[in-house]
C-alpha cells in the first residue's frame, strides 16, 4: 500500500507519495538551480523518501560567506514564493553558518564550508540515492560557477 501524505493545498484530502514524488523531485531540482544562480557550489540532491518520514529530498550546498548564504536563501525564498511555495520554517539566518529552509517535502541546507565539513550530511545519509546534477540547469548561462562542476565536493 502506498504511503499517504497530506496535501496542504487540498483541504484535508490525501495524496499518495507516488503522485507527489515527481513534483517533489522537480521542486528539489528547481531549488538547486536557484542556489546555483547565486554561485552555490558542492550542490547535492539526496532522495530521502525511503529513509525519512519528514522529507522526500534534501538539497545541500555550500557558500563562501554569510553574505552569500543570505543571498542564496533569499533567492530561493523569493523565487519559490513567486511560484506559490513558501517555506514552513527558516532556521539559522542570524548565524549564517547553516541555513535550513523547510519546504515540507524538500529540505534545503545551505552551509559555510567548515560547518558542512563538520556535519557531513552526505556521510550521515550515505544510503540516500543522489540525483545527478546534470539534470539541474546550472545558472542562466548553463555554466557552473568558478568553483567547478556542480556536485563536486571540496
């Protein structure tokens, strides 16, 4: 039997995970693209739906400074809001070492380099399948930032 998940847009009706997983996947890819627009690097999308009950995907990226972390999070929040999606929670903006944006089915983690290395979510969730970053449209020009290919780990 399919795992059921509440669809907040449908006044109490339920929607199966199979029906929503493609839109969750598209949302994760869209968010990764928005992060890339602001020069996030080390982008990773992890499929979590079979490993957790609270999210279908994690989007993880790194930024060089607290200013860039804020720019990435602001860009994601603004563009997703324009598309009718608002995060249910935003955590860590005041410290700007690790910002978490909770879009229910997609959780976004924006790290500074030291904090990402310390928490190493990719190692913690080693069993999570990854979405190949070639599926993500990288920036407006199609070219990755100066840090190298999206998805590379430094």
